């Protein structure tokens, strides 16, 4: 089309000249050929342009012969070549027809580029044109619904002014005036309210990479800590290998072999390079005389070294808690038989606190609490509860220790160490009887996003509770001819659990809870740390052990005294008021009376005398270690028992709902079970662990872990759709949607 425009311009500019009219008549058939070549969809532009160029060369030769007898004022005008007027079309080389002046002239598409303008006549089609200027570049932006709102840190906190040493003054009453202030609101409308100016703000060091879950084990922190690869096995600077491996290099190699896919693919080889070879603690010299068979035997225990090697670091020690087994004899001094349970591995809570505050991970500890405030577009403010260190309980505990009188006139900064306990007994294999009962400690000073990261090293095992020995069970059987001794064994398990906590809540921890301990933090500053217990999370059977109540008794809730018959009112306003007014309290006098009846008068554990004292409140005849040690210091046990979503929702409510839906499918149409399996099998995996591959028979609920039920719920709406009757299908979709929303929160 650009060639046609040049030809039209040539015709228009030569209308006033007779010679031009003659040229126009000469070019008319060629213009028709140009137009037909451009508009034809079956002929390529390159071939058409080449044909027209050959014809133009013939006309040029004819015009040169005619122009030799005429003035050349018009034909000698400098004009661009055809190659310049058609930059988007690549032309092949061609030979011009031989002429008397130039018998062998070869013209290429690039031969005229950057050449000086010739004074010889050129085809009148090649008129000068204006070169198209490129458009100015502008930044490319994604549409608004594709733009990611990255987290924005809060405004930096002004550092506290240095303290000036003043001369000693006479004793007087001191009023605690807090230097309260509020930070600026960020783009999400969130600010922080501080009771006083903090000395350290860990969020000022956060970056977007710190909030990412991408592996960064090869990066090294400027302070000397390896980001994303914190040491979770030892507190020393040199990482201790997990038992029973000799060093970290062998541990990484055997971990790669024993985990992941059994058929090592390209992804497995990539994981080998990233997780092992590129690790900062990998050393090729550690593989001297390496044999994989011996290492597997070492793991299986055939040639394993002494098991105490696993507890040599971080002040682990072995204890033997003592429990008293009732013998059903009437004795004023007591009829209990003392029995020690060996094999308890534990470590001091105060030692763990000092270790945690001195490790590199403590640079993310929040030492000063605050309240998150959100301002709506209308200007209304509302508190946001997202972290433990921004809760009302933490702010209250922080204010109490600031007002507490210090016995040694210590002027160090007082901070709270928020303790969060988890416990869960587990089975270690599928076909054996190996089990473990650990108790873990987390620190609420850390953000929940860091605590949830497996590579953060934020989890501190503090104790491994041993099981009841067969010798103890045999001794219990000798006391009575009854075949079932379940009541006595359950009582022994409760006694063992609280005997373990009697060891953990030792004198050092009680003193630290009362007066605090001086700890040198990771940044080199000394602070006065006061441990406070905020949460204890466990499944329902362990909650009954912790709260010393009966399992599924008359009042089964560990936090209130609402009877089981009133559970149908759950969620109603009257139930909320009853939950507050009937909060559970520790009834020490009733428990002591029941224990006297058992250990001095020989009453059975579930006899009439004991049940008359304890049944109404669903109590058990076991003294609670937490209440006995910490209640004089103002500690309340039952508020720290929090909801465990994994056991109570995912392995409780969700599992039961899915089972019931499958039962309904069996009743409606058994063939729908096969359709349900086919639908789940057709769902592909998503992400690293977002949705895993589903098994062939999804309706079989045997050996299912939590992530299986999570994946089933995420895909349940399309999988169960239209498998039920029409009058129930919509209600079931709503039920599954609300369960999905609850699980995602």
C-alpha cells in the first residue's frame, strides 16, 4: 500500500507537465499490477514485490534512454529506493537486466542503505517520503485485578532516648507514666498503639523475601545467621546432626534417599542439589568410608550407638517420675504404692528460655506489645487481633510486670516471654507399636507466620513422656481379681502426666515466673525476662488430662461447667452468657477429699463416695500441677486451654461430615460411590502441597492424615455435586462451602 501511495503522489505532482502525462500513461499498467499484487491474498508480498521491482527496472532503462535527449531537472531529484519504502518486506537478491552502460550490475536489498545520493536518473515512483517515527515507550501496568497487594511494614518506631544516669535521690512514691503513642496508618489503614515507646522493633528489619516461603538456604544473613536454615537441633554455633547420624552431610544424603519419590526423577535430582550439595554445612570429607547399608542399619537400631547421644546437647537429662498407685487398703497414713517410671527425657524450661533469647531467631522477637487499630474509610476505628503479642492478655501481663516491685533494684528493660505449649501422643510407624509423647514449646514473641515455617527452628521439644511400663500394668492386676483395670490405669496415666509437669515446673521456673531472669539477648543487650504461659494446645483426650476432668463426663468442656444435655444450645446468646457465668474453676477441696477417700479409706476410684464428690463437675482425683505451683502467683489454668483446629475440626467435625455424606451416597445410589472416586481421581495436583494426588479409593477413610481431609474438603463441592437428590443437593453445597470457609480461616 505504501508503494501505491508513492505512485499516486508522483501522478498528482506531475499533472501540470505534458512530459509527466506521458510518464503517467507509461506507468498506468504498472500501477495496476502493483495494486493487484498487494490485494491478492494468495500471492505472497515478497514474490509480488520482486516481480514489480523487475518491471520497474525495465521501465527505468527505457526512461534513461529517453531522458538522455531531454533536460534532467525533474528526473535527477534525490529519491529513496524501493527498499526504503518497503522496510517490512525482505527482498531476495536479483540481477538487473544488462544494459549497454552497465552490463552486469547486481543489486541487493541492503546495497542502497547508508549510500550517498546519486545524481543519475531514478524511477519516478521513488519519491521522498516521511519516515515513520517510533512511538514513545510507556510503562506497562497490569490490570488492577492482577496487581498484587504486597504487605507494607508499619511506620518506623522512633528509638528511645538514651537514659542519663542521675544522682541518687531520696526514696519517694513513683508514678508510672507510659510514653504512649500511635504510629502512622499504612495503605491498608492499620496502625499500632503502644503503651510506651519500644526499644526494639523487629518488623523494621522485615523484607518481602522474609515473608516468602521460597527456599533460601544458600543465603547468609549479615549477622551470621543462615536465613531459612536456623538450627533446630542444637543451640551452639556449630549445628549438631540429628541422631543417629554422624554429621550433617550424611544426614542430608540419607534424608534425600528416604524421603520424596521412590523413583528418583529430575525433580528429585534437583532437590538433591538444592537441599544437600548447596547446603552451607555440606562437606565432602564427611563421606570417608561411607556405606549406605550401614547407615540404614544404624537408623533401624541394629548398630545404633547409645540412645543418650540424641539428648547430649541443650541440657537434656533423664528423670524417673514417681506416681502413687492406690491399693484399696484402709490405712490412715496412706495405702498407696510408690512406683517410678524410668525413661523420662526432659530439659529445664528456664534453660530453654535463655537459649531461645540468645539464638539468632530471637532477632524477630517482639518484646513490647501493642494493639493493632484499623481505620475504616468512614473513619471508624476497630481493634485487629492477629498475633499473641497484640492481644489484650499480653498487654495486661506486660503492664503488670512494669508495675511490679523489683527486689534487687534492677534497671534493665522488663519483657514478657510468651510460652505456648503443644502436646500430642503419636504412633511412629504403621505396622508396629512404636510411639512417642512429646511436649513442644513455642514462643508467642514470634509472629505466627515465622512459627509456622518448618525451617524457622521455632519449635523447642522440652520433654518426651514415657509410656506406662508392662511391669506397672502387671502390678495393677495383682491388686484385684477383676479382669478390667481400666479405671486404675487411667488414674495412673493422669498421675504420670502431672508428675512430669511437677518436674518441669521446678524451683528455677517458679522463681523466674515470680521475679524474672536476666538474659543476654541476641543483640548483646541484657533484659529482665518474665515467663508467662498463654496457651496450651492438645487434642481432647490430652485436654482432659491437663484440666483434670473426666473424658466425656457430665460436663465435658474443659473451660466451663455447662452440662452435656445443654450442648444443643451451642452458638445461641444464652449459651454464650452461660459460658461466661459458668466458667470452670479449680476445686481443690473436693479433689483432696476424694483422694483421702481413695488413699486412706480404700474407696475405689469410681466408687460412690468419689462420684458423689466429683461427678457434678466431671472432676478426677488428681492434683493439677499447674494450679498447685502457679495459682499463688495469679495463674489461671483453664483460660489457656485453646481450640485445636487440627484435632477438633479437621479430624473431628470435617471427618465426621465427610463420612456421613458417603453414607448418604450408599443409601441414595451405591453407583455414585464409583462416580465420586472418578471425580476425585480426575482432579490434578496443585502447587507443592496445596492439593496432593488423590488415591484410587477416596471413600476409604483408613490411614488418612489431616492433609487428606483438607484436600477432600477443598475439592468437595464439584466432587459431590449432583450426586444427591435434588432437594438435598443445594443444602449440601452450602454446608460444604461454609466448612471450606471455616477451614480457611
